[in-house]
C-alpha cells in the first residue's frame, strides 16, 4: 500500500474518531464537553499524516458532526471550531515535521498547536459575532479558550504525546 493511501486511511480513521468520541465523553455530564474529544483525533492526524491532512480533518470534522448529529450548532460553534481544529492539524503537523526527532518536540508541537488554535477560535468567534450583530467579549474568550477548557488541556497534554510515542514506536507515523 502506498504512503499516500495509508495517510488517507489514517485521516479517515481520525475523522471517524472525531465524530464518535464526543458520544463517549458525553456520558460524563460534568466534564464531557470540557474534555474536547474532537480535538484529539485532529492532533493525531496532524502528527501522523502531516499538516495537509490535519487541516482537512480539522476543518471537516466539526462541520460534518454538526450536519450529521446537530452538535455543535453549525453557527457560530461548528464554524469557529472548523478554523480552530484546522489550525491544530496544521501547526501540530508542520512543527512535528520540522522539529528534531525528540520526545520534547511532540510537546512543543502540541502546546503550540493548542495555543494557536485557541487564538484562531477566538478570532473566528469575534468575527462571527460581528457578522451576526452580537458581541464576543474577552471574558467569553478566556472562559471558552482557557477556564472551561482546563480538563481538555490536561487530557491532551497527557494523552496525545503517549499515543504519538506509541505509534512512532510501532512505525505508524507517516509525517515526512
């Protein structure tokens, strides 16, 4: 099987995971949404397949989930998430490819992607608020991007590097 076919298959699996993982964490009402389950497969796609696939999966996942399942709401939620997750896939993929092949590079790429994605989400929400005649104050950005996201941030920083290291050891990383 060619490398491009493998990347397509990995990206398809990541997209499928982004669609179904929220059903699993939704069973924990107190923190289910705060775990940001859709983010995990997008990060993985960026690391495993590279930034082009990470962008595609990241942009498509929230929009497709909204159309199929009604969650998140298409506007502004899924639309803003599409830009956020596309940024996650882009930054994680490109940094992981360009940084040295060291464990710390996984953390640097992940944390940089998380920061950039949340900034892009805030900008998208601000623009969409302006387009709809509403507001998106800094307090809403801080709450959505940081305060309410703490459980997900912790989960991602713990889980994603472990998964990437295991997949790297199994020679499943195709990002080159």
